């Protein structure tokens, strides 16, 4: 690993974790440091099993790990990928199903594909990732997950990200609590099920400012503008955030175009 950019990344990642998970910054730094030190020490083990499911969260973590392991010596024949079935998390499998899983040796093309995907995932220009999900890849669940990631760019028609639209629809259909919204979003989207912290972060983003789409307060409720955007009568102006490496702004230069089924560069 190249230590200088890695340390800068860890510092930034620790600040993000501390902010969103409400943990001490130094604690976040120490935990990340331990985790990355453990990655550096994998050559001590005869066999390393990588348990990553099909969803976007796990696939993003997988390509980050593979990007760090690609080119490392001493790991040949030691890395194995556990086969996810593309539908259910490992925790939903029975004991018999788990016992029947056969670890698959991680190949050099898979390591290289992971490194390439991470570079595209972190790039401020999403076109490389948009090309990547369209072609065959040796990582079985990667393309579908990366496509879902790009669908959380603002959409060309209304500027809503897919997760934002799913949440607004859940609230419009009667969800009034975090648990209600989480159940509805999980039922609607097996590729990117949201955690409670992710949904709370999204709610904070959509319920702040004069252009808010959700009302602040204990109960989840649509603001008038949220109803108008969901009905296609107005366009959302997304507050600044990052989607992978892509900067999302109120007038986003990069958008998802469902008609073209891909990333679209907005006209200047």
C-alpha cells in the first residue's frame, strides 16, 4: 500500500464516520488503523474467506478491499470469495445452506476488476463507472451494484436520487416512523437496503432549508414541495453531497437518465 494517500484517506474516512455515527474521532481513527493493519497482515494466514453479499454496501466494501490487495505478494492461493446467491443476505441462510457453501478461489482477474472498479467508484467523473457496469466482469454481483450506485445520482427528470424517491414514496404511502420507512425501503430495493443511520442522514438532508421535501419533527411527513416534486410538478435542488467521488450540487452536472439507462452530462 502507498502510505501517504492511504493515511490521507483514513483521516478523511475517520471524520466521516465520527460525524455520521456520532463516535469519537480518535476512536474512529484507531479502529480504521487496526482494520487496515489487519489487511496488511493477511499473509500470516493460510486461508482468508471474504464474506461479501450482493448488495451495494458489500460490493463497495469488496472493491475497496480488493483495490488494497491487488498486486500484493504472498497472498496467492490464500484468498477465497464466499458465494452470495444474489438474493438473500448470508444471515438469512439456514445452517445447512451455510455449511454447503463452497469457497471460491479469488482469481487475479477478480482482484484486478476490484481495483479498477474502486478507481472508477472514487473518480469525480462517473463515466468510467458507467462503462464498467455495462460490460462483463469476473465479480458476479458488481455490475448490478454499481448501476444501483449510479442511480443515486440526481435523475434527469426531477433531480431526485433513487433512494430519495423511494423514501418520499414510502412517506407518501403512510410511513411515519424510521422503522416504517426502513421496512418500505428494504421491500422496494434489495440491492441497496438502507441502514438506520443512512436514512436519518438522508432525512436530515431532505428536511433542512426552505426547499425541503420532508417536514422536520418526530413524525416523517412530506412537505408541500416534496409532494410537488414527487408528482413531477417541480424539480428537486439537491443540497451539496458526494456520491462516491462525484460531487452533487443543486444544479448537478452529472445525472442519471433512465431513458438512456445511464449517466448523462448536463448541458452547461
